[in-house]
């Protein structure tokens, strides 16, 4: 006895089915035609104006600059998988391919009337986070500039005159702030003076690669310290760190002499680093004078260790208790302190060098454990120590961030108006995620368990930081707010005003939105100003009104979840729904056809990255009325192209779904018919003969796809196979009914929208 299992074949059939409707096809699930010969109406694809016909761009061109009387906004979001599968490397050739593919897709949607091409509809075209630079890699400045030039050229197409592009993001590696002034010649000069080769450290620091996420080398520390001290000197002359040589020459600063003097000081710090780390415990108000230094040096020379230690214990209190000083202050360390004092001209010089050391050198060499110990030691300082202002006294012991020695990463969205002379602005991501850098995510945690991730306590998270805010992934939202405020980031940093369309947009990137950083920094100020809020991301699953709103609409384009959404905030809009109302338009370049499917929650759409084929998938919203826009005229609803120009596809989808349901119900009826025949034959007992029934089942064009009954198959196994077949068909029924109900609901919403404006 043998029965070919229905499981694998039925599963195979289900995997082959889709819920899309191709023009010229009437079966969303790709099923065979019913043997009962039901008629199926075929659309006339050559009919003028049909989305499958080739419509010249001039027929739908938006023409010259608008009169700013836009009534609606429509969101068209190209779906691109940015992390899985093969990805294009970072190169000019890849940028060319991405730009061409994206803008050709947007143009095709416009030319084929998949967008709402009425005069009063502004379009917002979007791409996901990490679209331009390969996920996990970063651009250099040259590739960054090249990409912007390509974007500006493509966006200036007159077809896009009434559009705004929110073009995903590009990630660009930025030099450490401490090294922006240096070139290879400077590094060579500094290396010679320090007698340390810094060239490899410099090349590593200015590369586009992630930091090594290990303890920084002494070479990197030395180079960054010289750079930070040079930046501090430039600030005294009202020069910014990235000031040009011409700007420096015009000031009263001698750059060459400054570098030489600073390098000499850093060389001394490096030679006496252990001694200076110990002397950090002495507050500037208690720093020894010339007589005290002479006395200490005499104690060391005469090996009077007890007296030398007692002097230091008094100077270091209350930051270090006498007992603690006695425990760690050995003769070897006191000799090092003596050598440092002797290297300085006088106490004032030693004190000044200690200040530079504390500000610029020490932060770069402290381990996380040493930083924590300093915080603990600060707690010892109390008013009882005869200090008038303990809080002010403690400020000396606040260790500066070492972020300036690390490169940073600029992850920014490019927002630009379409057409000629379009405005362009960048919106920066202020709160990087762990997964923004796969390398960081891998090494930043010491333990991964079922309960979650434990942060590596010895890891310097500043080594992966936002360029614009200096925020790293382990900062809290409150710290993000503080650092953003210090960097001059406010609500306006997230807003784009488009003079050509009259639109005001808010833009939030991934974690800025999901963590509520955008909400705390910008939403309260912007939600009553902006018409539309656009989120571009790689890992945001859904929209949440609490995290950001706008007057009219909000949309999400995510490069990982592939669940774009767009919804209206307008009170009486039929498109005001929690999950948003959009449809997925797919283009198949092999036969130049379009298909449509409802954007159902938990669905997954295009999974390939951009430009490995010319096919694409685009999430298209209905035209959403602007809160402050005029109502649409009745006449506009009679114009071809209204409501995204996808109505013909929607009507076809509804028709196809109905036809498919008939086919599916036929299959269920036929399977149940065979079931009854088997049950009737069972009543015959030993005289039962199933051969004719089994033969009919094996010849059925639907059931034979999923099962084959042998002559010795038992009635029980045969009925089990039929029930499995029916179960699979019912799942397809549910999918098709969803397609039908979504299509009808959307068409009903369009009618409601029409009636809403009928009095105008």
C-alpha cells in the first residue's frame, strides 16, 4: 500500500501562488481554469489611457512651476531590501545604477499614471535608510559628493516639478575631529618630532572602515592629542577646526610654530604619562608651588619615601584618602613624579602642562574601569573636607569625552524638490542603532543570552558615534536630547520646506523615530506645522501616532521589514486608518506589465536589492487631502489619473478575485463530491471497488497536482488526502477573499471621498 503524500505537493502549490494580478491575467493565485467553462472577461490593454499602454510623458507632465495650490499629497515609496541578499558595493558605478533604477521607477509610475497626476496633487517619492551606501559600509567624501551630484541631476527632470524626494540615506565616514587639520606632510613632521611613526595610525583613522573597537594604540592617542591641542589653539584665534590654510594665514596664528610647540608638549606628556596620571589627583588649587616641588624632589633624592608620600597624600586629599595614597604610591611612582617635576622649568609650567594633559591626553588613555574609579573617588569630596563649594571643586575631576579621537559616521537623508532649481536639505540621524554597523553590533556586547544582551563593560562606545550629535548607541534618550541640544539640533533640523510645492515635511530616520528621540526633540513643535511626516528606516515595523504626527499624513519606508505604510490624519478622511491604506504596485520588465496587491500587515514583498533586475515594487498611497488644502472639485474625480491611476488595476483585481473564488469553490465542491463517492462505496463492504473513483481523482486537473492515489490506497488514506487538499484550498479562499474585500473597501473609500467633495 502506498499513497503519495499530499503535504509536499500541496505546499509546493501554495508556494507557487501569489496574490498579485497581472494585467491580462484573471487569476490572482495562478490556478488552472475551471473545467465548467465559466466566462472570464479580459481587459482591453490597448484601450487609450489604460495603465498598461505606453503613455507619452508629455500627456501627464506636470509642466512648469506650480501655483502652490496643492490640495492633496500622494506618497510613492520604492521598496528595496537593503541588507539581505547580494548588495552593490560602494562605487561610482553602483551609485549610477542605483540612481538610474530609482528615478526610472519613479518616472515610469508617473508616466503610466500610477500616480495621481491631477494638477493639485503633490508627490512625495521615498527610499529606505541605507539605500545609497552599502549596508555596513560607508562612503568617503568623494563618493558622497558624487552621489549628491547624481541625485540633483536626476531630480531636476521636469516630470518631477510638483514633487519632493526623501531619498533614503547615505552613510559617510568622517575623520576624527582631532585630525581634520592634518595631511600626510603634517603627520610626517609630527612623527619626526615625536620620534614615533604615526603614518599607519593616520591612514587607519581617515579610512572609511569602522574603528577596530579595541584599545586605541599609543600612536593614535599621540596624534589625536596633538590635533585636539591644535584645535584648542585655533579656537583662541576664532578659527574652526576645519579652517582652510588661507583662513589660518589671514589670522594672527602661525600654524607651523603652533604644531611644533604642541608636539613638544605632547612628547613630554608621553614620556611622563604615568606620573601625570597620578598627579591628576591633585586639584589645581592645591598644586605644589616651587618650594614644595623642591622639597619633594629632595625627599626622593634622599630616599625619604615616608616624607615624600606624606606630602603627596596631603596634596591629593580629599580626592584620594591618605590610606589609599599610601597603598598605591610606591617608590617607583615617586621617582617618576620627581622626573616629571625636574623636566619642567617651574611649578607654573608643570601646572599648565598638567591642565593640557588632563584636558587632551588623559581622556584618551583611561580605560572604562579607570573612568568608573574616578567617578567613585569624586564622591569622597564633601563640605566636611573644608571645601567651600564641593560641586565646583569636583569639576576638575570630570573626565572629558574622548570622542574627538574617533571617526564618526554621518547617516543622513537627502531631501530635494523635483524639477529645475529645486531646494535640497539634509536631515541627519542623531541616534545610531546597534545594527547600523554589523561590526559594532558583533563586538559591543560581551554576552548574548536568551534574556538579552549585556553591554561589554570594557568597550568604548564613543568609537561608533553620530557625526552630527556625537551620540553613540548606548546613550539614553535623555542623553541624546542633551547632546543634540549641545550640537545645535532642534525641531527645525528635521523639517524641510518646499517653496515649489508649498509642502512642509518632517523627516525622521529609524531609531530617531522608534526611540521617541524625534518625539522629544521635534514633534511637539512640528506636528502643527508640517503637512507630512516621512520615516525612512531599516527596522521600524509600524507607525505609532505617539512617536510623531503631522497635520495631514505620515508614511514609513523600511528597508528591512518591507512593510511601508501611509495614512491620513485628516479627521473626516476615509483613508484615516490605523494600519494605513496603501497598495503595492509591481512592475515586471520582462513583459512590461504591472500588478497590484493590497499592503496587508505581516506581508513580505520584494526581497531583492535594487538594480539586479529592472523589476520593482512600489508602495502607492491614495491621494491624501491636505488639512489646509482646498477640497477637490467634482470635475477632478471624472478625470483620468485620479486616485493614483490604479483604479483599473483595482477593478481588475476585484474581478480576478471573484473569478478565482469560483475556481476555488469548484475545487472544494469536486473534492467533497469524491469524498461522498468513497463513503458510498465503503457501504458495500467487501464488494467495494474504488478503482474508478481513484482514477477520476487522479485525472482531476486540480487534485492531481497535490496527490496521487494508488490502487491499494485505503479509503481512509484517500479521504485524508482529500481533506488535506480541501484545507489548502480554503487557505487560498481566505487569501482571495481578503484581496476581494480590500479592493472593494478601497473603491468604496474612493466613492466616499468623491461624495465628501460633491458640494463643491
